[in-house]
């Protein structure tokens, strides 16, 4: 069985926790896990005007996605 390659093009350049939740395949019951991730020092997110964001390239780098997989 071939592995599925995700396309990240459909996501905006600045990701929200909801975007990250969707990319990671977490459901709404796991929303707290996403916010816990955004609160960790090792996760390269930022808080702007009280809202968490992460630039898509930074997130994909954190995930370990290679340049070829970013299409």
C-alpha cells in the first residue's frame, strides 16, 4: 500500500491552533492537546494579541516535513 502524501498548500501561511489540529489529525475532543502544544517552550509558536499562531514553514520544519513533501 502506498503512503499518502499530504498537501499543505490549502493551508494559510499563518496557521491557527485549529489548522494545526486538522493537520495533526486530532478531533475536537483533543483540542486541549493542541493548546498544550502551543504552550510548550519547544513548540515554535507565538502569541499575537492574545491569539496563538505559527508560520506554516516553521510548523512544517518542526514536523520534519521535507521540502519535497511541502507541495
